[in-house]
C-alpha cells in the first residue's frame, strides 16, 4: 500500500492516516483542495478549502504563511504540482499521497453534496 501511495503522490508527502491525525490535532494544517469545483462539490474532506490548481497562482494570498498546508486532489498529481509551486513561494507544504482516492481507500470521512 505504501508503494502504491508513493507512486500516486510521490515521495516526501503525507499518507491519509498521517494527514487525518494532523487534521485532528491541536494545531491542524490548512487543507487545500486543488481539484475543480465540480469534483469538490461531489465529495471533499470537511476541513478543505477549494482553490483549483488553475487559480492557485493568483490566489496564493488566501493561504496562511504561518501554518503548514496539506494539498489534496483526486490522485496526488495536481496536488503534487501545487505542493511544488507553494514550496517555491516559501510555504510549508505537504502533498497528500494518493489524494482523495487514497483517503477513501483508507475509510476516512468525506463530505458529500448532492
């Protein structure tokens, strides 16, 4: 399973279990979902804020500089690109390895809208 997650999200990221533990800690990271609005509406992690990858460059000002950011997408690919972009801009950021696919496979909670 770990090899599968690394393949989807790359090394240096965070597993769904690790992300969930951080989100439920006293000092949770900012959770950034970089999918498109239609994907987010269907299902997302409750704490996530949506900024599609295509808008990230012009909306970075909405992100906290003083807090760790965890990026998520469907598989870990777009969030990997967002992670690199934010890291280069000086943010402390991790990629959710395997994205929402891995989050769901781990049986972690999601918010669904109709």
